[in-house]
């Protein structure tokens, strides 16, 4: 078998003979790309990142608690965010509807996604206290508005719930303190009578 030397002009000759094999796919890809950009619906995604901190209660007041895994935390936050009460408030505040119906709430539920942000490095663990709430819409301003309202309503509801729990806890502790003081004064009275 004889080795024939290949010259650079041989490559040019091949390109000249097979130019449609190169031009055809480029033109087809360009036409398909332009058609997709022109006719596919535009979707805009707005995201809000929220941090959810667990309440710090001394372990001597409350028994040991079991840790919650990623799936359970996402499920709990999703249920709270996608509840009818929260979505109705978001729809009213965002101006989507003055009296939202189930169809609008269903569309909102399908457009909202709750995830955990991906770690920045490989050794960085996924953080359970940070969530990303995303909303997809065909209008960028509305997508941004609804994502911000979702975050605002979630923070407001969480703050109110924590405040109510704190008030309940304070009243419970003060009632227990009063009952303990009553028992202590009864015991002191019994002790005084026993000494007399």
C-alpha cells in the first residue's frame, strides 16, 4: 500500500465538493432556532430566597427533638406557601384578582416551585434553613411581583405564627409560675404550722 501525502489544498477541495454537507445543517439549525424563538411561548422565572430559622428553645425545657430531613422541610414549606389562604392573599395583593377562584389558585400552585439552593462547592452541605421560591409567568413584571409577594406573605405569616406561639408560651409559663408559687406558699404555710 502506497502512502500518498495529503496537502492542505486537498482539504479545501473536499470542502468545495461537500460544501452543502456543511451549509445545509447550519441553515437548517438557524431556521429551526429562529422558528422556536418566534413561536414558542416566553416564560420568565422570578425567584426569592428565604431563610427559615428554627426557634431556639432550651433543651432542658423541651425534650430532645428529632432532626427533620430535606424532603420534610421542603414539604412543610411548600404546604404553607401553597395553601389557599396564602395564595388568595398573594393574588389579591399582586392584583391578579380581587376574588381568586380555584382555577386561578390552581394555576398559581403549578407555577410556584420550592427548592433548596445548590451548594456552591462540592464539600458544602445543602442547607436546610434556606429555600428558593420560584414563580414562572409569561410577563416578567408579574413574575417578579408574585415571587416577591409570596416571600413577603410567607415571612408575615411565619412572624405572626411565631409571635402567637411566643405569647402562648409566655402565658403558659406565667400560669405555671403562678401555680408553683401557690403550691410553694401552701407548703410554706403547712411547714409553718408544723413548726408551731
